[in-house]
């Protein structure tokens, strides 16, 4: 770009709201998504709202039934947080698969959410966990279900004067389990071909309920509601696992692109769910 | 805009458009050309620097976010013209071939060793997963970092 | 003796402190930033070029083909590749214009203000399309080059066999992906042009520059700067960039820097030649090869560039390291409307190695013979004759490498272990073997024609300075040259220096390619050192009246007595006789003969030999292949510096792993789609296998201290070893690389379908 963009770097959330209320502009946090676009000359904005110094957006707190993760929490912070480790281990697992350490140190949960890529690695976890988003503006704070946040490919319900402030993740209870699996193009620095998070409650080998979030298989992150219903209250048998595999392969809506094929994504998404279910009934619990 | 930060132990004030990449400020304004550009997209890690103790790709950092930061580049590793143990280990173990990824590798290794004094080989592998090398197959880089970790604790 | 020791690298320290200066680290006063404007269509004619009138063009330097003083082509083999397109476009990203401005931002802005319109023509985008000849884009039939290698009588051989096995194998493009992108700086002067940059072959660039401006040898100066990886990608392509920078510099009368960004580098520069290789092998029931018919087709891209040489090496290696009396190898390189392909480590051999080794796996499968046994039955040994009729007269480590790798990897025991593991497991392990060879040096008469030169001069301080245009690009050239000279001359390693790779200061040692740097140029230096030692010993003997004088570790010694230091004697020599300098030229060893007409004889003075075992784990849910460990034994004659040699093997092996399982270019109408590091993927540390490398030394009598070639051999083994391991793990035979999860899934599904 020939012009040099103007940057506003507020120190407080109110200041940030104030700036956004005047004029819509691109919001930059850790920069791991936006700077890539800027470097590739694919983003030519005249102004940026730099929220990196808004400390109110940081922190991971225990809120009783849930944990509250500030929008600026980095992947590294989530990985190291005892709260996230204990109460949302799939989010730790997901964070460890993002890029590599350099990206984990700067990339933020809020950024992953707002960037709205269908391949965002944390998104299936938030979907499976039925997380809630705190969205703020000068007009006040509102709560919304994460699973209602996306409307279409890279489109969210966020108004131009709003910021995602924090994410509330309901804690994993003692009798619940979670699971995360990312199938990427390689073992680090990879974009996912399919990425799945599961939260479930099992009693012996009966699946009381299951929540399945999947990324990279549709224009947005999705919940596999049909497959979840199919599995609810059922005893896990190899027959049911096969049904589940078929069901979710048909339920998702992947495309063929430069990374992978529709056929592969359908098939492997099914296999990954099957792996989770096998893990419940296998004696070693590892699903292998 | 004027930005003040600490670089390799010295306080510097630079004047730069706010969205300019830290990588360019280091290489062009401060003439610290040890930090390299390999891709401009945060994939290769050749531009890695340490900011406030964390290893970060400087091609993805707008300089307006570095006010008050404590930054270390590869030029800041050696002391008084003597190689630091990590650099010495790389030299002895054959950790550098063409050398273009080396500054980034050293920085990632330094950040790791500052956090974990005696990492396992798996931990080393994960710590340098964001630093691409095309020459070595990573074998002797991991050897070098392991070697350095043993020296430091002796 | 320092040869064989892991001395600390001469060029080592700078790279560790950040002091090493790569081309983009160099700031030159008054420099302009150059950029190349390229075609966005694969084939067509330029209809119009328009410059946005609302933009201020006065500070922008613009060059087109009319600014070329001499003839518009890049000097390589044929004169077909223009520096700048005039009207005809033969591939996407073909250079059309060059622009320069005072800042990168300004030159990018200017680039966005240029519009080029084309009349598109139907593009030939695959080897099959090219061979079908519906569109002719080169010569009468789209074929750049043909080779035929024939030995014995094919029909005879077929009749001797019990079974005929056919196979078709496909290998893709591969991007060299040096972490330092290509770049040059051209600095004009009143009398000539100096170019500095990232390159492997200063004299190739020198030749191109001389031709461009009709300059004498001295007026064109080319200096190689610290180069961040080459792997062949900086063999011929730099001549293009250098000429581009020079054209701009000449017009602007200011220095010009062109640095490619990663996307441009991937999109526009040379790649490994993709290919389709067909095998038809007759074999006896007990596994002996009796006849082999092989057809190799390589895709050369739009212009000839170095394709005939790549095809040559592919053809010569196509049979593999095996004995077969009746052979017929046909090889063709065809033209397509894609960016010209070029040198990449291996240079035709990795392509055919994948094919010949997978063909051996297929034969083993079909006959029910152990793949290891099949290699043992047919492997070339000393005294055997190759496909081109070469009798292997020395340095044949074939048995050694195979036996070593089998033993060290515990191949047979592990295979049995894996066999007994649960077959229904969702993670399946597999072991695969490959056996391969690589001719060192230029093919056939190449070295004789090249007449590589290198020399040594003694400095006023009494140190020896090596003079050679061989470049250090990560492999340790400077270090091994100094080791060879130190030992041969009788000085200590620290007293050997190496001159900068600057064409005004060093002779033409030939390009840094073809695994020739140590074997050929190292040899020339060894002989130069030998001659110099004789000369100075004679002088010292006279000077001190000591006929038995010897030069050891920097001192002249007679018996037990130290008579003088080398530096002292050198000073005397300089005072009395003038400059002490020796330059030598390469001469092929006696008894090495090649016939260009019949394409037969001794293709290379020596082959390096390799064997590899890959252990993989296949995830049967995701079809991801994890390469757990690679064990490889490689006969390189002699390891001048074992650590550096192992480094070459490890690095080449991982590049071959990438070739085998993950590297792939995606095309759309002749343009590369995945041109960023996020989507052209190479192995990270997490993808890299554990590696055990065993260096075998079967000395080559005409190499320095027995050394032959190491640079490219490692590129040949991993892809087939991995594919064989995947076969072992899953039963699926994949005949196309990379073995991506998508491809493997299809193969496994097909297998299931055929079984049920």
C-alpha cells in the first residue's frame, strides 16, 4: 500500500468502543491473520484499531460453572492455564496444534473467532462446548451462543461497532469427557482438512449425550446435530459406531480445494468420530 | 510515530509508520540484518525474535505494538565477540549448513532453553516446529540444542 | 591429517552470529528496487501493454525487450528462452517488463498500474497433451530431446524370462524451497557491470552477462554472496535475474536490487521435472532380470533450458543399480506451456529411482519373492556392466551399503515383528527398502569439455589461498577444500584461506552441481597442492641444502630437525622467484570413455551407492503416513568431513521424504495455485523421521583422498523406500508420489474393493 495506515491503540475497552462507534475499521490483535494478508497485499485498510494494549481483554478466570477467557488470551496462555487444562482440555489440545510456538505466542482466541475461517482450530471446541460469547460496544454488553455467531462463509453477526470481549466456556464436569483431533496437511504449521472436537457424557458404555463440533467441512464451523441425535442415549456398539461414521460423513458439507478432496474429508471426518467412540469402549481407551 | 524499545540490551527510539513490520524496522532502520525474511507469512520462522521472553515471528508484528518491549535478535546472543554456548553447540554439532534459518533457530532454541533447562528431544522438536530448514533434515539442529542444554546445566 | 576430521567450518561462525551477509542484507547507496512484470496466461500473444496515465511514471525505470542491447535470450543450451517476451507468451509468469523505483512500496504500486492484454491461445498443459500433438509448441512434435540406450537384444531377453511385469509410475514437480528467496544486485560502472547475488554458478551468470552487453571477461564481474540454499534451483535461474537486474541498472545508471518474494519465487522459477515412467520387465521365476524396456517421459516446461541434461541423467539411471543384459531405454522430454523446469538435486535420477524401485517391489510381489532377496540377486557389483555398457571397475560399494543397512535397521527381524502385529489395528507399521545409485560428476564427456580449473596462491603472510569458483551453499565447500589442501600441501588447516567467489579473482571450476564439487574440483585442488608442494620443497631443499626436506604441518623438516616455517620459506620464495601460484585443470582419469553418438560407455567415472530402510506408521483412519525412522547406508568413497557429509545425507533424505509424502504443486490453467509456504508444504521438525546414517567408504582412486559424490545420492532413496513401507503396512501399492493421505485412501479403498 502506498499510503501509511493510521492506527489507534487504545488502552481501555471504553476507548476502543468509542473509536469503533465513530467509524467501522479493521481490528488488529496479535496480527497472525491480518499481517499475513497485509504482507500479501490482500488487505489495504486505511485505519486499524489496535487492541493489543487493552488489558481488560486479557485473563482467564474461574467463574464457577464456566471459565471466562478474555479475547486477547493467546494460545500459549490457554495451553499453560491450569483452568483450561482441567476444565476444557480439548482447548489445550487445539491450541497446541495451531501453527507453531511463534504463532501460539501471539495468536488470540478472539482473533480465531472473529477471523471466522471455517478451519479455525479452536472453533470446534467452542462449538462442542456450547460456549458463549461476550460481545461489547458503546451500546453495552450482550451474550450470545457461539453456535449462533456465524451466518455464512466468513460472516458473523458482529456489528461494525462491536468487539468480542470474552468467551465463556462451560466447565467439563467430572463425569464428562472431551476429545480433539485435527487432521492437517502436516504435523505443525498446518491448516486443517478436518478438525473435530467432542464433548460427551457416558455412563458405562451408554452415551447419554454427545456434542460434536467440526471445522473445515462446511462454510463455517458446524455442529453435527443429526449425528448427535442419532447417538443420544444409545449403547456404543461397533454397529452404532458404523452408523455414526456414515451419518456424520453425510451430514457435513465439505468441498474439494487445494488442500484436500470432498471424499477424503467426508470419509476421514467419519473415521475420526469413530475413533472417539471406539475410545470409549476400548480397554486402553485410546481408540486405536 | 516514535517508538521506544529495548533491543539486545540497549534502549532505542525509532520513528516509523505504525503498521510497518518489526522485521523491516530491525533490518532497515537498525541495520540488524541477522533476522531474515523467508516467506512474509509467519510460516518459516526465519524472522523469529524474542519479545518479552517469547519467540515470535517479526514479520507479523506491527511496530506500533512494540512500545516498551524487550527484544532480542540473533545479534544479541553472543557476548563480547564470544559465541554463546548455543552458538558454539551449533558450530560443533553441524547445526548450520546454509545458515539462513540459523538465526531463527537459535532464537527459538534460546527461548526454549530459557523456559526448560533440559528439554527432551521431543520438546526440542516441538519448539522448533515453526522454523523451517531445508538443508539439515533437522537432525543436527536437534543434536546441537540438546548438546547446548547439557552444557548449560553442567 | 585433517581430512576425515570434523574440523570447525571455515564459513561457520558468521552464520551463527547473524554477521553473514546474504543478498538482501546488503545495502548499496542509491539502489533502486526492481520488479518483474509477468504473463498471467499460459500461452498467447501480447495484444497491448498500458501504463495508467494517472500514475506518475517519471521516477520509474521501465525496460522491455527493446532495451536489450544484444540478443534477447538467456545463454544456456539452446537460444530459445528470451530474457523478456516480445510478443509471444509460452508460459504463465513469463517475464515481459522490468520496472525499478526508489522504494519497494513505489515499485509495487507501479506494478499494479500496468495492464497487459493477451490474445490467449490453447495451452498445452500436460505431457499427455504434448505427446498428442494437437497443438505444436516446439519443433515439429513438441519433443525437446530424445535418447535411446540399447544393449543386447530385447526379444532375446524377453524369451529368456518366465514372467513379464509392467508398471507405470508418475512423479510430480517439486519446488527446491531454499529458505532464502532468489535475489541479485546489479551495479553498473562506466566500463562494465558487476552483479552480486545468491547463486550456485558465478560463471554461468558471467557468461549470460557478457553476452547481454557484449562485455569482455574482465568487464563483467560476478560475485556470489552468502547463499541461503540452492539445491539446483539457483543453478541456471540466477542468470535470468542477474540479466534483469543488469538491464535495469544499465538503463537507470544506478544499482538495482531484485529480490523475489516467496510467491513469485515459487510461481516463476524452475522446478524438478515431472515425469511418467513405464517399465516392462522380463524376469525368471526365481527373480533374475532378463530384459528391461523402459520409457521415460519428462515435462520440460516451455523452453529447453537444461532439460536435455536432466533427460540424459534420467535415461542413464533408468534401469537402476541392477544387472540386465538386454535393455532398451527410450527417453523423451516434451514441451508444455508451463514455466521451464530445471535443476533440482538429483537432476532426473530421483524420478527414475522411484520408478525402478517400485518396479522391483512389484516384481517381488508378483513372484512372491522377498524384496531384499530380489535386490541381492540382481544388484550390480564390481566388474559388472551397466545399461550403457560401462564396466564398473572401481569403488563399488553396492553390497556394502545393502548389507549394512539391512543389519543396522534390523530389517529382517523388524519385518517379522511387524508381520505378527494385529492386522486390524488402526495404526499399521511397515518397513520398506530401497537401493539406488548416483553417477558423480557431469555425464559422459561433460567434465572433459568443462576443463574445470582451480588453483592455490601463497599470500604474503605465508598462507595458502584457494582459488575456485565452486560456491559454498551450505554443503561446506570452503571447509573441505581447505582440508584437502592442508593435508596435501602440508600446512595446518588454519593457515588455509579461501578466496571470495568473485569471477575477477577465481578461475572457472565449473558449476556447483552434479555432485562434482569434491570429486572433481577437490581433485584439481589436490593436484595443484601436490604440484605446489613439490615446487616449494625443491626450493627449500636448495635454500637449506637439505635434499631430504619435507613440509609437515607448516614446517620444513629434515629428519627430526625443524629448519624453517612455511611462512619464512614463502617469503624467501617471493623475494627470489616472485609469486607462488599453481592453477590446475581437471583431466578425466584414464580408462573412462564415453561415446556421445551411441550414448554408450562410461557414463560417469564413479557411482555413489545407497541403500535405505524406511519405517512408517500409517494411520488407517486418516491415511496419514508418519515416517518414523530412516536408516541409510551410503557409499561416498571417502568422507572428507564426516559431519558435513552426514549433514548432506540427512538433508537430502528429508527433501526426498517431502517428495515422497507431501510436496505437490497445484495448477490452474498453467499457473501454480499454491505459491505460499502455507500451502506448498515441506517437512517441519515434527514431520522429520529419526535418521541413522552410515557412511561407507569404498574409495575411488581418482577422487581426492578417495572421495566421490555425496550431494545428490540421498535424494534418490527415500520416496521409494517410503512407498514400499506403505505397501508393507497396508497392502496398497501406490505408483504415484507424493503418497498423500488422499491418494493412499483411494488406493486402500481400491484394494478393499478388489479383495471383496
